[in-house]
């Protein structure tokens, strides 16, 4: 397996995630795009772990850790989104401008 | 580590590229679809294809963890979030903000830079796949011998995150005083 293939797939996934984070209005869709970016990183970690044959299996273990952190992040993120929705009745990012410059 | 040219691709590489194509295509659908619920369902397809990629790369344990946690838990959580925020079911045309064009430019630039660097840097890298390198036994031994401390720290982090989520989402918990 050429290392280029997983690396290119991961790079494309990451860029798609960047587009989603920048272009979407709905907070939950932004969270989904963040998940896409995390998965791109995971694919890279796996591919390079397989390529370098690390004795500690750092790539795959770190992938598991990233998955755990992503789960925690989604839990907290959705709780924050729900709290914002309860108080503001809106989760569109460009309508939440209380902290922005007028 | 340099062996085997790019053409013809081996059967494994063809399978990997097809799965990668599915992953990238469904990821594109996630960020472009006009229906919120469909975005979450396309995310399932994307994560499933990525789990297939991990399987091809011999990381079988990570593949099953991916299916269990991402497809099983994270997407369900996102669907709950969609439902609880009373998202419109069906087409909604205001899911994209006004800076779509800028976002597209930035994303294409990112993709160009990353793909260019990666292709230039790892053109000749070749990974020999050997089955069993990512089995539960190997990974379990690695985690509980070499990675115990990060593992424990992560368990505490996950617990703290879940308690935090509960505190944030319940309305009957008031601050002190």
C-alpha cells in the first residue's frame, strides 16, 4: 500500500471539514464538520503507524485516544448548543453576535 | 521501502481507493446537503467507509471502535441534537452562511497545499501490510503496558466531560448562592 493514498484521502477529508466549518450556519453541522477533520487526522495516524511499524503502536493508540476525545467533545458541544437554544431559540452561528463588535 | 510502482495498483489499493472515494464523496454530501437529517446520515456512510479503510490498513480494532463509537454513539448524539433544537425536517435553504465562496476558496487552497506536500513528501513511501498488526491483543498489550497513564487521564477526562454535559443540559441545577 502506497502511503500516498491514505494521506491524500485524509488531506481531502480535512479540507472538506474546513469548508464545512467555514460555510455552515447551523452549529450542529459545524460540529459534524469538526468530526470530519478529526477523522482525517485518524486516517493519517493509522497509515503512518502501519508504515513506520512503531513498536509502541503509538499511531493506533493515539487514534483510540482521539476517538475518546471526540466523543467527549461532541457531548459537551451538544450540551452547550442545547443551552444556547434554550435561552436564545436559535443556533444559527451568525445570529449569536452578543460578543462581537457592533 | 520503495517497491512496487503506482501502476498497476494492487487489489488492496483498489479496495482502499474505492472506500476512500466513498468517504470523500459522502463527506462532500455532509457539507453540501440541504437537509439536516441527511447530513447526519451521510456522516454514517462516511464513517463506515473510513472504518473499511482502517480494516484494509490492518487496523481492525480501531475499525470496530470507529463503528461502535462514531457510527453508534456520536451520530446518534448528533441526531438527538438535531431533534432537540427543533430543526426543520425537510429542505431548508438557509443552512449555508454568506461566506460560502470564501470558505470554498480556503478549502481548495488547503486541499492544494496539503495534497501537494503529501504527494511530494511521501511519493516513494511504501507500507508493507501484515495482518495482525492492529489486533485487539496487540493494541491491548500496548495500551496497558506503555500507555496506561494517558489512558487513565483520558478516562477522567471523559467522566468530567459527561458530568459537565449533564450539568449544562439540566435546568434544575442552580449555582451556589
